[in-house]
């Protein structure tokens, strides 16, 4: 039962890294309407604005780094048991 917690955190870390990779590869899909890609969702930040450029540059990298760090820490913890 002790190994379930590190394995769960490894899965969570991989999911975070996957979400970050998806956001990095196709950020406009998250902020545009599927039926009309030229229209932004009302709540979305415009990607061409200063804040939008900062969000699409920063958050995917942070998610990937945090996810991979979480996976690495949990693998070390799992191997040290």
C-alpha cells in the first residue's frame, strides 16, 4: 500500500507535463471556439496581447517543469524504499 502514493504522484506529474506539452504545441485551441476559430471565447485573454504572449510562453513551461520534477522526486522516493 505504501507504493500507491508515489505511483499516483508519478501519474499526476505525467498528466501535468502532458497538459503543458499540449498547451505549448497548440495554445490557440484552448482559447478559440471550435465552430469559429477566428472568434475568441469571451473569457479568454487575447493571445496577441502582452498578457496573452506571457501566458502562452510561461505556463506550459512551468507545467512541464513542475510535472517532470514531481515525477523525478517520486521515482527517487519509490526507489529508496
